[in-house]
C-alpha cells in the first residue's frame, strides 16, 4: 500500500502488482527493482520499488525461495472493497447517479457539488 501511494497519479483503479525475479552474472537470484502495476482497464505502469518495504519483504522471500531452488514471479492482487449500502455512485456500466450494485464497474463516489460530481474511486489503492 505504501509503495503504491508514491506513484504517479493515473486516476485508474489498481487490480494487481507484479514483480519478476532476476539473476545476476554470479547466479544470485533476487527481485527486480521495478514492479508492474496493472489497472482495471488492462493498462500497465512501471513503478520503482527500490528501498521500499515491498522490496525488503521480497528480498526475504527471495532468500527463502533460493534455498528451495525457485524464486517465482510475485503477483499481488488488489481486492476491491465491499459495496457500501446505499452508496450513491456513477460507474462505467450505468448512466447517471445511482445506488451502487455488484454489477457496477469501477464506480466513483458522488457528491452534490459541481457539474460532474466524481470525487475519485472509493478503492483503497487507487488515485
């Protein structure tokens, strides 16, 4: 979560973070210093994770994995939060402001201010 907060804003919901393993010339296996952030529309963005809590955790994981003979790619799915009862939203599936349902895709919370009252995704790791 901390790592995602410091990236360039895109205005899109994040669904996963992927980090590939790498092997240097000496054969040492570790994880890349960059992660691939995947957004809800399939678009991706690279993110520098060097010297972050995520990088530290992955290095520990790589140390354990090396002992077992394998350091797999790490894919961290970002779950969507539960739907808030009676949450007024605009979404990509339905027109106009309405109460959020399971069928709504990528809703934005709404307020009564302005012509287009979208105030951003209610998801935890979005812009």
